[in-house]
C-alpha cells in the first residue's frame, strides 16, 4: 500500500542523507521525496512516498524517530489529507491545430501554458498524481519532449499538524 510520510527534521547539513541512508540500509524504496524549509528556519519538512504493508511502514516510522535530526514523523495517509504534485510538460507545438489542442487540454485540466516559443509549449499541471497521469495519457499521440514532476507534497486536514 502507498504511504505518504511527513517528516519534520532539523534544518542541518546531512539530514537528508541520513534519512535516505536509512531507507537504503533496510532495503526500503522511496517513490518520491520533497524537502523544503518551514516557517521556522531551523526546521525542514520532508514529504516521502513509499510502499509497504502496515508492519513495514510502522518499522520505517520507528527507525525514522530514532534519527537525531528527526523531530516528528506523521503518516498522513492514516488521516484525511490533501496532496498535490506539480508537473511541467514540454511539447512540440508548431502547427496551429496542435497549439489549439494543447490549449484546450490545458483548459480541461485546469493547467497553465507557462512558456511559449515558436516551436514549443510548456504546460504546468498541478493536482493529484492520477490527474497528472491522465494528462500524460491524453498526450500519448503527441510524445512530450520533456516531463518534470515534483513528487508529492501533502498536509493533513483539520486539527492534525506537524508543529512541535
């Protein structure tokens, strides 16, 4: 089963390496990982997506909590949550009909054309991973020149929070 684990860590050199090393040493896979500072400059938040049964994920949480840099660990898949991912897709758009088709697809997916040249469009799509996958599937006739995805970020709904 897919799990989204939110980790609050001290914003120090090597914290990411120690967490990635923990996964490597135990043979766990990281499907996606995003890291950014929080409103407190001494802390960063990692959002990590991994696969595993309840026992495996519980073991991951216990191991993460043992690391000195880790302040708090929360599996947000256990609660109602909001998750988003950002994707940038560059497509070849030379003919006027293909340009119109890309604009139409962007409108349908509530996406934005963020860059236009005489030969390409770059489209920004934000949403759940399934929405991004569906957008790419509809582009299957027009093979994208380049695709960049951010990985999942997520936050629990309501009162549940990562504050220390």
